[in-house]
C-alpha cells in the first residue's frame, strides 16, 4: 500500500463514528458466517461506532427451507420465500447478538418509506432510538410486500440509501470478491485500492459478483451504491466478506477491498433528502447563465434563467433542473406549479405579478436553501 493510500484509509477511519455494513445473500446462505459477522460488529460497537447492518439472505434461507436450488422469477413466489426466511434469519441474529450483551431489531423497508419526508424522518428517529439503547438495527427490503415501483433494486442500493440517511461516514459492502479489479485485454488485472471518482471507465470494469440463482445485483450495483454514498459526501468500501477478519482489517485501515471516495463535503440532511430521496415530479430547463449561477455562484434559480418546463408538478414538489443538453445539474423544491413556472419563464421578477395576475411571495423559482446540486461541487 502506498503512503498516500494508507493515509487516506486512516483518515476515513479516524473521522468515522457511524458505519453501515451490508452482507450479501451469497455470504449469508452459509449461516456459519452469521456468528462471525456479529462478533466483528460487536467489536465495532465496543469501540463506540454506531452500526447499522443491512442483511440479505431472507429469500435464500426460504429457498433452503423449501429445498429450492433456483430463485423463482414470479414475484409472489419470491415474496413467499422472503416471508419464510425472514423470521429464520432474525432468530439467528438475535441469538448471536445476545452473546455479546445486546439485542437485534428488525426494520423492513420499501423505497417509499425513505422517499416520503415524514416516514423518512420516522425511520431515522427509530434508528437513533435503537442506537441509544445499544440495539443493532438490522435492515432488509420488505420483500414480502414490495412491488417494482416500491423496490430499492437490491440491498446494495438500500445500504447506500441508509448510509446517506444516517449520515454514516462509511458504508461497507461485503461481497464474495476482493474488490474492483482492472482488466487488460479482457484479462483480470490488479485490485484497485482506491477510486477517487466514479467514471464511465470505472463502470466498465464492473462484473457480476453473485450467482443469480440465489441473488440479484453484482459489481455494477455496488458502483451505483458508491455514486449515491459519494454524492452525499461519504465513503463506500467494498471488501470480501469471506474473510472472517475483514471488518477488523477495514477498521485498522488495512489495504483490503476497494474504497470509493467522495469529492464533496457532507451534505446537510435536508439537501441530501432532496437530492437522493425525494420523488422528482418534473423538470425545469435553464440557460447557461442559470447553470453558472447555480453551480459556480451558489445562487437561487430565478425565472429569468428558465427556458422551458416539463411534467406536471405543484408548489412544494421536487423537480430536476436541467441544462440545454438535458443533463441534471441540480434538484430542488419548486415554489411554483408547472403552469405558473411556464408562464413566467424568461421573465424578470418585476414582471411576474402582471403575468400571474396575483401577488406572489417568492421571487425565486427554487430557493438556494431548497436546492442540491447534482455534481461534486460543495453546497
């Protein structure tokens, strides 16, 4: 490990107080790994870390219970397997946690639980309360009720969302490979120790890490998770969960796995909810001057910079703010409905009353305090 890599890893751990750990299905169908994982988590808790554990494995344990060798494709069958396996999984966790003097708590979530602002805050308050009581929150997607529009996609993405929501400085994704590898002429090269920025080239290195007969996802979903976590200003670390000491090695800043670094400071909670979690109801297309004002000068979006409007949204909805090429440069909460925004596009604020034919309280279409840029610039 180079001196720069070592110092980078040491800095991550030194500044870390909260950790999200995710273990995949291929690791957890071997239930002998559960005691090892919990013992490692117990060591983290003893050091004062607040830990949230994202656990796959419910469907896999359901398959084992019914002696199935291939994951079914029908949603209802997968939901049934999740219902069978979830209680088995949690009983194993509770048994191991009690050996170290703390309890396990189960949280089953859908994507809508984190998109809705009130439910989002309720989940965070629940996790805070569990940490205060020295309880380990164990989170899984609520597979028994989730349908496509409510799904995270896989638990890599769920872990990333939880990392962003809990402001965890580090999200660890344990998988069945040693990390992200380079490739030369289609041949596997060296492990990449640190990724400073997720680029198209980095994404092209993604290959599957899991056997789809038991699980979904793969390296591409882990890179997507890194984009989410890094976008909130935090770190993501991929490592091989088959190593029984892997978590201790990570906390000791050893050169294991692949670390993805953020290019921005931690975002404040409200802005990270706007950017990462809120449901976007429309788009505001703006000119080059507005893009510069938003990204370079830290300004609000005024009607004079608006070119056109797409979608149907009302005051208070989240919208994407896009440049002329359609690239999303920011996400914000609109002070006006879609029809109102269309009518004032390109106008000076002094002209708005005459066009809207009513008094208005906000000169800004989107105020800076309710806006989060989508790039790596700091807020």
